[in-house]
């Protein structure tokens, strides 16, 4: 009985891995068909797994609070408003 459980767990795990691989391959294949060979990687990886690297750039620096005053921090220097 123990052998049967171990065998079923093993086959279930192997089947799950096989299904995941097939899903990944199908996703890549559909992206290639839709966007072309050179650009498909951007669309395969853009499902939210990557963090967005966009941030608002301001010439004054980053908005900060220092010693009870609001201002901007740039190059490790603080300038109050």
C-alpha cells in the first residue's frame, strides 16, 4: 500500500511537471506566432513576474522628511523647501 502511494505521488509530480512544461512551451509558441522571433521574449516575460523599474525622475531629487522639514534629497544632501 505504501508503495502504491509513493508511486502515485511520483507519477502525479511527474505529470504536473510535464503539464507545466507543455504550458510554457505553448505560451512561447503562441508568442512567437503573434509577435515574431525577435520580440517574443518581451511578451512571454511580461505577465507581471517582472517588477516595474519605472520611477519618477525629478531634477531636485527625492522627496524626503528631515528633522521635521520637507524637502528634497539628492546626492546624500538635503535641501529644505
